[in-house]
């Protein structure tokens, strides 16, 4: 199966994808139990899809991993297809992403907040941050 074949409310999804990016995990409470979820971007040669990572899967998967999802579930959220392992599915890391599908000419548009970096702002350096350097060390 490929990403282009995914449809809302589709179960028994068996697919191998390359993880391009993993978003910041969010914590939640459901029925009094804590949990975590993160949104990743997965890609194959036919397109890209949001991949919901739950609890311990968040710590296993990193950008650049190739993952195989068996018995997964595809759903729609805010007009976009999302892929998840669901309750009965399984995800396993099967290798590293193919360079050809991990690097693309077209950017992937996501709503995952960017990592905190500011180009416009000069770093504030306090006098106590600067160590004394002897002329012999230079």
C-alpha cells in the first residue's frame, strides 16, 4: 500500500514510510489517564501524510527512520488524512529513510510548530558569561 491509497476510516493499513519530521509531543488526559501524542510527517514516493505517534512510539521514532505500520488506521482530521497505529496496530522501525524520498524539491507544509530559533535576535551576552582567556591560550 502507498500513501496515495489512504482513505478516511480505512483500517488494516499495511504500509512502509519514511519519517521526515517529528513534532513536539503534547500531553493529555483521557478517562483520568495521562498520555502523550506527537504529529510526525511520513512520506513515500506517492506523497506525504501526518503520522500520529502515541506514548512510547514518540521516543522510538526519529526523523530519518523508515517505519513499517501493520494493521494501522487512516482517518481524516481538519480535511487531512492522518495515519496511526490505532489500538490494534503495530509500528516497527525497519531502517533508515531513502535519501531520494527524504529529500524533496518541494517543501512539505505542516502545522507542526518550528523549533525555537530566532535569526533576528542577537544573543544576549552578559559579562559573567565571558570567560577570561590568557594570551597563552590563543
